C-alpha cells in the first residue's frame, strides 16, 4: 500500500505543478513548493484505510482529517432578541408570480375586445 500512496502523492504533485505552470508563464521549481514530502508520507501512513473487493471492483476508503472552519450562526451584529425582521413571509401575489410561468400570467382572452365587439353588433 505504501507504493500506492507514493504514486498518489507523486500524481498530486505533478498535477499541482502542471496547474501552476498553466497559470504562469515561467516554469515552476517543484523543490521550492511549500510541501514537505516526508511529512505528507508520514501522515498518510497513520491514516486508516479499508479495502473491499467484489470481483473486479476495488473500493478503497481513506480517512482524511483536517481542521474545519468555525461556524458562527449568530454574530454580534445580529440582534436576535428584539431586532427587526429583515423580510416577512411572501404575499399572495408574490407567491403567484413565483410559481406561475411568465407565459401563463397574461389573461387567456381579451374580454374588453369581446365586449366592444358585442356593443358594435347592437348598433
């Protein structure tokens, strides 16, 4: 499995160098990248991995751990206790406009023209 890890790391580094070279006009020196290959290899040895084989189907699962960003639902700027509501529930007209396609919003027939025609017929 260590050969697979080293091949994976090499592919990753080659892909990063190719992407960086595509973005820049000058070639990138891979030795100057801020990556410690020995540290990455050591950390990959400590990860847990599973292998499932079902006929010719191979499935590998590697756990990767990192520090997630802190999620702040309410900040100091949010006045949840007695602040104004930024927008209430949608009005009936707004819901109708939201769910009805534009093609079907216009009336099906021009009733004023029909009434005008009837009025002209009476004359």
